[in-house]
């Protein structure tokens, strides 16, 4: 990764966006089966993780000393106002007016500023990721180059994607939804299942029967399996040819994942909960705890993504970026990283989320024929019309 990208930040600020009235992350999937709802949040029966009832996100704007503007976004759908507070009230004072040799110098400076206090993950790192993305976007615009072409000499010009989630209320509707995407050239889809392997196998079988034209299926149980059910699921889903089995056990369970990887069945994929190289390295070293590494760019930024990818590649673990709930800036950053990722995997794609900011966002990333082409645009490939952000900005 090039290191001669000297820059100075004139200003940095973050805004909290909310798209009230839009579909939730889950849409209508498994609706009414014991869900618990609050004003902003929902808990789905069968999963432990909280999700937002409508899309919320922190958007970051960086202006370099030469006036070049870059945009960043963290994957922080729960409490994005925390990222905004960290950026506006803390990080801005630390970095505005400072000269940095490259984005890695900025990332290291901010990480070092709090690492001794234990702020090595969570919202602090989410804020660093959003700023890092914005800085790379600005540098790409300054250099008149897509970010991917700054990260590696020859990025991929095109790659195919898989749909993240088939979130419809009934099996029939889910089958119809998958088939409608197959008609566009889609080659893969990931489904979200609970730790109930029997029910999961029935769901997968129904989808595979109803949509036989889909080439690849992925399974994500969102950390809800026991050790026993994970071992069974690995075998059962592997027998059905799934490309990988994602997030089977609790995210802290290093030993459990190390043991699970040795069992027969589908490859194990995870990594979205890591923010930094310091968290993930033990998981890819022997005895490794995963087969496929999935960093989330809205939590790693470009700078640490590349370092994490190199760590994984040195031990022959392939990398394919995770894509969570963000809008066009986050999605564009992820797709730039997909252009430099392991070519043997389809790239995750959140169909429908990027258009939440369609009125204010001009993106060069256009889905066609099952995938994306790297746009011939500088930076991440997205331009933001700030005047049109106003309806989505959360005040106070």
C-alpha cells in the first residue's frame, strides 16, 4: 500500500442521519414471532442482537487543507450519535491542522491516543474508520484515482455479488424474491438462521428447491449456535453445499471456533465484529478459528482493512469484506475494498440500502448483471449534495 500521501485536515465533522418511515433492516422477515420493539430498536425472536427499526448512520465529512472534500461512514446503525459526538467533540480537536504523512499515520496516531486506556474497539474505532474512509476519499479525489487503485497496483475491474438476506415474510415470498434477483444475474444469497439446525435445514431446502438457479448459498446464524448445534450445522449445511457457515458461535469464543474449524462440513466465516489488526490476528494464526475472513470496512476503514487482509493472506486465509447496514458512502467504501479482495468469493451486497440516500447521493456504483464494475471516478466513487441531506439530519 503506498505511503507517500501527505495531507493536512482543515476540518472534520459528523452528522447523524435517520431514514424514518423506511423499512427496517429486517423488513417483514419472521414478523410477529415474539419480536420486541421500542421507538428505535427491535429484537427479533431467535437472535440476541439488537437492530434499528429504521436506518440510521453517522456520515463524516473531511476537508483537507487544499479544500478537497472526502466523505466517510461507519457501520454504526445502533447509536450513530455516539460516533458523531466522538468525531465532533474529541477527534476534531486532535487532528484539525495537523500534518500527516499518510492515512496510516493518522490511524496510528488516533489509535495510540487512547489504546493505553483500553479504547481498542467499539465506537472509538468506528469513528476512526469513518474518518479514515473520508480521508482516503479525499486523497483519491486529489490524486484523481479510485481508492482501489491507490491500495493496489491493479484492482479488479469487475466482481459479482451475493444478496445479503432474503427478508420476506413467507417462504413463498422469499423464493419469489430470490428468483427475481436471479433474473438480474445474481449468483448467490445469504440467509439468516437461528441456532435451530432442523428449522434452518428446512428453510434452506425450501429455498434451494424453489430457486434452483442460484449457484451459491451462504448461511449466517448470527452467533446463536451452541457448540453442539454449530458442529451439527457445519455438517448439515456443508452437506447441502453452502459456500460458508457464518458467525456460528459467540464472537468472543476463540477456542470454540478453533475446535469447530477442525470438524467436517462447511467452511467457517466471520470477522465483522473485529475493528483492528490487534483483535483479529490470533483468529487466523494456527490453530486458526476461521476459514474465511470478513472484515467490515465501516469498522476497520481502508487503512486497517489492508493490514488485516495482509495478515490473513500470509497464512492463506482468504478475505471477503462484510457489508452491514449503511448507505451509499459505506457501501461504496466496501465495494472499493471488494475490488482488491480475494477473487474466489462473491462480494456481499445489501440490496436496497444504498438508495436510502439516493436524492442526496450520486454514486458511480451501479448493480448490473449480478455484480459491479469499478467506476472510473476518483475517491470512493460517491458525491454528496449537502443541501439535500437536511431532511435526514437528526438535530440535537
